[in-house]
C-alpha cells in the first residue's frame, strides 16, 4: 500500500516499462515547539504534495467519506452497505458520512479532521505516491484512516492534523475513557465498508474507473494497525504478508511510522481473497456480493459520480468492504521485519495471541489532555489505523 516499492498495475492490458519507485522525504531533525507551546509545522510529505498535484481540491471540489460496520439490525444485508433498494444502510462509525474539501494544497496538514467523539477524533489522509514516470491517465491514491488522541503536539481539537517538528499530531492513538470509541471498528462485530465518492481529479478527465484488483505482487493494498503507530503492530488480516514497506513511510517525522516494515495484503493475495467482479453489481444497486459473501474482501467502483452519488463524469469513488472473517480472532504481528526484499508469510512466532493491546498508556508529555492520566495498564485490543490503496484509470 505504501510508496517505497515498485507497483506494476495490470488493468485489462499489461502496462510495461513503468518503474514507479516512491520518493521518500529526508528525515527531518527534531526540535522543540515554538515559545508558548505553539506547534512548529514542517513541510508536507511528498505523497501529500503529489496528491495536491493530481487531485483537484479547489473551491467547491468536495468528496464524501464514510466508514460503516454491519450490525445485522433491521433490514441490513451483508451485500449492501449503502442500503440501496429499500434496505437499511450499515450504520456509520463516524456519525454519518462526512463531506469536505481535502486540505491538500499549500498546507502542512497531513490528515483531514472528520469527527470528534468524546476523547477520540477520527482523521483521514489522502496521498499519491510520487512516481515520476507514471502516465497521467493513471492515479494510485493511498488512504489512511486513524482514531487518534486529539491533544498531541499542540493540536486544536476539531481541526486538521499537522506535521510538526516534534512529530505528527495524528501520532498517538486514542486513550478514551469509553473503550468502544478508541477503535475504528468493533473487532468482534460485522463487516466493514470504506466508502469514498466524488474525488475530483486535475484535468477534469471525461471518465474514471477504480480498482483494487490486478495490481500484482508489488502492489501493497491494505492493512490494519493496532495501538501506537511507531510500534510496528499490525493485524494478521486474511492474505497479509510481513516484509511489506513501512506504512506511510514518506512522512517527515520518524515518530509517525517507526522503523518497522508493515504487514499488508498485496495485489496477488487481494485477488485470491476478493469477490469476483461477476458477483458484484454497480450503482444504483452497488452490491458487494450476489447473495452471500464468498470472499474476504469486496470492491465496487463508484466512479463518475459526485459526493452525493449524482452523475459526474470523471470523478472517482468506490466501496471497499473488509469482511469480519478477515480480522475476527486474528493475532497482532509484532516487529514484522523479514530478511531480504521478498515478503514472507506470517508465522505463529510473529504474533501475539490473544492480541493484547497497550491502549492504556502512561502519561505522555506530548499529550495535553487534562485527564490523560486516568487510564493505565493493559487495555482492550482494537484498530487505530486502516490503510488502503486504490488504482484509478482516467479516460479523455
């Protein structure tokens, strides 16, 4: 999913001669905040800057994001997270879909604020790996969704998250008194749907399509991370391999991502574990399976529609579904580095079982919440970050 290894997408035809090697920012030196505690911001990452080059975030250029989880109440069905055709939609984990303009251009903000829920905030980063030889008719867009402590490094709750010289304001996981708020999803709950609609691309392409399939063994597509982002703790979700690139590796601060390689699902494993196109249907049905799920992942293209799902040629969108079978009862992989350049299967010795979490952390000076010290000890396992990557094809 991240930017440090070659990606060779194959979509309908073989694209040859493209060496897409991500650029990585030089590690910035650390210093204290400005006098008075005001955060001193650093440069935005190359991935964020490249997103500003390829995604139009001008006035009126909106997108909508939602994360929903199946609960089975009412008329919900596992094949229809949107609730089209008279079914109940899956309930949102962030208080309903959020429509906003991505804060990409001329800004040090790495994460867009989405939702405040008690002592937890949810934020979303949108990145485009810097690939200088990649044809402009293709875009690979990376997403990172985090449940974070809103009081790190001088962050003002309810605002976008900056990269500062001390570290990312989206660095520390939530330590909320209400345990259910700390995790992006209920690990003991149902399927999860990540929904993005209305991405405006630069140049106003006449048409767009999106996919997570056919991206090959070097395309890293999705992961779930537990607890501290610098700890290298990743869930062993279905199809995951250790030895993947560091998650979001090109952010300026070493505190944001740590020294550990990640555990991710690559393109080949995604293909092997995702719903065949023949058993999915497009909007207005937007079904992620025909009847009952047969695979762990599912993807539906919602491109050429705006943030309200009205026709909008050229805009990008999708529904990406992670079935509960992908994460239920899975262990946490710790220190998932693997020798050599090739990814490797996750072994029993690599995992913590059961997946105990260090949620209740000791007092951290970088966090200024007044009640930060009201939790201590070992907490309940959960998901503080979900990362995923989507490939877009543009037509003129």
